C-alpha cells in the first residue's frame, strides 16, 4: 500500500467517526444528513483500498 491510499482510508474512517458522533449528540441537528457523511466515508475507504501503487 502506498501512503496516498492510507490517507484516503484514514480520512474515510474519520468521516465515519464524525457521522457516529453526530448521531449521538443531541445538540447537533443535521436532519438525517448524517447518512450522506457516512456514505462519503465508506466511499473514501473503498477508494483508498483499491488505489494502485504508482511506482513499479
């Protein structure tokens, strides 16, 4: 794995953690848009998982 793939995966995991935190916090009202933040995180993790190494 290259460093760019790991950065994408860590950013996706961070988005998933933010999504989980937002759902449990009563003071933050996003009216169901947490799902899209979580979906964005899952997509970033999958993109990072399937990135190819640029150097041969």
